[in-house]
């Protein structure tokens, strides 16, 4: 049995008639990716600190509906909706802005892993109804927040440009 070819995320599918440049050495690929890794890590730390602060300001009671996590996730999704409209339709931004803010800050701020743990805690604590409500409400609210915020941002941009 042969092992599969290693996956290279930097490879694009192109016509076999086009001569391919030689692949970059590993050290060059790492240097190329280092700024992205750095800004995502920095942004993630900032976002996680903001989420932690929200938990300190609005702590939830054990066994109660996790309103803080729910609110953080909804807010983070709304912000990503506005952010994506602004950086794709309004402004041209530096190539590191999107990974820093979108992946890093908002990825660290929103907490869908805590959402899963909260559901488990609610169900195991005898609050299956609240756990199921939370299970359904969070992704629905997240998608609605992204869509609603993006839609509103687009309308405001159009209104501002006319």
C-alpha cells in the first residue's frame, strides 16, 4: 500500500500545459506564512481577552441559560457581517487585516466550543429543554446576525454613496 501524496495548501489546480514553478523550500514557505500566523495569534489573544472580560462583567449562573456566551457569539457574528462588507465592498485593506481581525480577533471572541460545553452542561444538569433551545438558537441567531448585519451595512453603504 502506498501512502497518499502530501497535501500542500499552497498548490493551485492549473492546466498541465502551463509550466509550474518549482515548489518553495519549507523554510521559505514558513517565512511566507509567519506574518499570517503572527497576526492571527495576536488577534486571537485580543479576542479571547475581550470574551473573558464579557464573562467577568456578565457571569452566568450554573445551570442557567448561558446568555453571555449566546450574546458574545451573536455580537461576533454581526461584527463579521459588517467587517466583510466593509473590507470587500468599501475599502481596500492590507492583506493582514482580514486574518488579524476576522480570523484572529473575532475567532477568539466568538466561542462555539464553549457553546458545545454549555449544551452538555445544561443537558447533564437536567435542563434538556434549555440545552435543546440553546442548541437550535445559537446557530440560527449566528447566521441571522451575519446576514442582517451584512445586509444593513450594504444598505448604508449604498445610501451613503448616493
